[in-house]
C-alpha cells in the first residue's frame, strides 16, 4: 500500500511539472495537511488543430498501480465525436491491460495526444479533398502541396514524439534535481524521504518542464546519430 502511495505521488509531481497549466487538481483534493492528490484532470489538445480538445480525468484507487488501473473519464471540450471518444476508451483500456502493474497516467495522455493529432490530420485531409473537388485549376499543384504539407507534419510529430523511455529518464532527473529544491515545509513525507541533501544554488536547477524538454531533445539527438 505504501509503495502504491509513493508511485501515485511521484506520478502526480511529474504530471504537474510537465503539463503545468493544463493540469488541474479537482475540487476537494489537494496536498494541504499532507492529504495526497487522488483526483485530477489534464486538458489535452491536438498540436495540429488546437480546437480538437479533450479533458482526461483520473482518480486513483488504493490498489493502483500494483493491482488495478486508475479510474478515468473523458469529456469532450470541442472537435471530437462520440465515435472517436468510444475509440479512445477502447485504446485506453487496452493500454491499461498492457501496462498492468505500472503507472499509466502519462501513457494515457500520450496516447490521447497522438490520437487527437490523427483525427486532426484526417480532418485536414477531408478539407483539402473538398477544396480540390471545388477547384479544377492547378489540381496537380494543389495535390503536390498537400503531400508536402502532410510529410512535413509527419516529420514534425516524429521529431517531438515523447516515448516512455524519455519519461522514465526525466522522472529520475526530476527526483534528483527538482525535489531537492522544494522547501522542506512543502514536501510530503514521501518526497521528503526522496530528497537528496545538497548545498547547490537552487537558481541553477532546472524546472520539471525544462528537464522534460531537455531530455526529449537529448533522445532526439541520440536517434539522429
């Protein structure tokens, strides 16, 4: 049970640092008086069409992550159909089964982000097709331009893909570099035990988001070599 609480707390710290303004602690939950965060939501938007958005709400259970996945709900903000929501739920359930026994919230967000971008690409293709059908001039040029745009978008997504390996390395750096900078009074018992005493200047420490971006860039450089 204590190990589950530790995993939950570290996952929340990681998600708060990565998603910042998109991360919201739901009413009635918080860290005051050592009360752990057990329910939160993250707003996820397509990077291609920002109006395609979903709210992912997650509620921890005592058995998570060792014996049970967290409870989750999806709420459409804009631009997502009921059929697409059903598809997302099916994929999330499959992912939870695949990663049984481990933390899954970050993987949930990554999967949703990827699917929203797929829906956005499909929507763009439909728009381009309609435009092409209504324009009989320079059809070849329009098609070539669309192909170039699609290839460029695929390359952009590949360059910014965040894998589980990147996340796990970021989490290790987070524990070693961010937690020690937290004021003692703001640490919970678990993060207090994980803190590493140091005499470094805190101004030289990177934020959680900066560490995450740095790690992603490092992995891109490795893949390029």
